[in-house]
C-alpha cells in the first residue's frame, strides 16, 4: 500500500505497521541502485542525490516507527509514549536549517484507518 502500509484483511498484514515495510523497501531500492546500475543509467548525479535524500528520510521514518512501536510493548505504555514524545520533540528542535525528518502517522479505528507520511523541514532557526 501507499507509504508501505500493507493491508490484507484478517492477516498479520492488516496495516498500521509501516516500519518493517519501509525497511524492506529501502533494502530493495538500495540493492537495485548498487547491483543494477545499468538500469539506473538515466539518473543524473542530481537525481541520485535526490533519491539518496528520500531514502534517508524513509530510513528516519522507519526508526521513528520502531521507537513508537516499542512504546506499545512496554508495561507502562503511557509513560513510554511520553518519553518517546520528549525525545521526538528534541529531535525536531535540533533540526538545522535545510535538515528534515520524516515520520508516519494516521488514524485507526475498528472499521479501518489510513496511513500518512509527514516530512518536517527546517527552513530557518526562526521557524
């Protein structure tokens, strides 16, 4: 599915777990870029830089998802989530001009849900 949110009803792939799917996507794209360079010959250096930047953003999103998932398995999930939010806010505040961080979000209810991908980019230290 979009944003690596697999959805196959009544299975373990019912959505809401984007981290592992993003990691798999990253592995496949990186393998293709390394082992099938002739198929990617149409990419100019600026394109490759943009692709690498996107892959780095996806990797960050998977890392954030992993940290958020760990909160769910903690005995005191509420306290773990508050700790996650503190850490995440620190990462946002530490962004330097031109840096970005990507992370997943969305909503889920008994009837389904929807995955979203957010990207926050620091345009200046004032914003």
